[in-house]
């Protein structure tokens, strides 16, 4: 649609918004339109040729339909909380916590790697080995350079890996 005439994207925006607002979302199990207005949207074609939904829904007064909006919103909020819980569980399955202990040997990423700077192909990505002087639970550690006994840090765990001699 928009690929044919890219300058006419604004003409297609209302159609895209209508589609977004009248489609059920997986996280809330409801349409944004129904959560705002308390009823499902009526398609323009359903006004001309009434559908079964329109014919059967005519007997429900608007006041009764609006009273259920708060309940629908609470259900949508519960579904959203369940969805976030499922996402959190899926993420935590993939994440392995790194635990470093004092006295362990580790390699530290070079400053260029930590700053995401490009280096030559053969430049080293790791320096060390270093000794973990202090390790903290919130994801960083203080390192000790064994050659000159200077303290390096704080360094995030993602820039440190265990050194196996």
C-alpha cells in the first residue's frame, strides 16, 4: 500500500489505527477500543448491512453495557499481569547468573571492548589475568592486577570472564 506511493502514508494512517484499535491483543485478551468505550467497534459495513452481532446486540441498553467496562478493564489488567509473568519466566530461563568469588582469576575486557570502539582484527579483546578482590551481589567487582598490585574497578560482570589456568 504505502510502498507504491510513499508520500501518501498519512492517508493510510487512520486505516492502520482502526485496525490496531479493533484487534484483540494477546497481552490483554481485549481490543483497546472495547477497553475505552465499553463495547466492540462497529464496522462501517455493518451499519449498511447489519451482521448477526448487530442484530443480537440491539436489545442491550447502553447503560448496562457501560457498567461492565470497569470489570472488563480489571480482567484486561489481570491478563496483562499474567502476560508479564510469562515473559519474566521465559527470560529467567535463559539467563544464567554469574557468581564470582574473592581470589578467583578472571580476564577483563579491554577498554576498547567496553566502550564498543572498533579495533584492528588482531587486537586482543581480553587482558589479564586479574584477581577478584571484592565481588558484589549487584553485578560488579573490584579487580587486583597481580603484576603491580593496583586495584581495577569497579567492573561490571559482563566484562569479566573466568580464567582457567
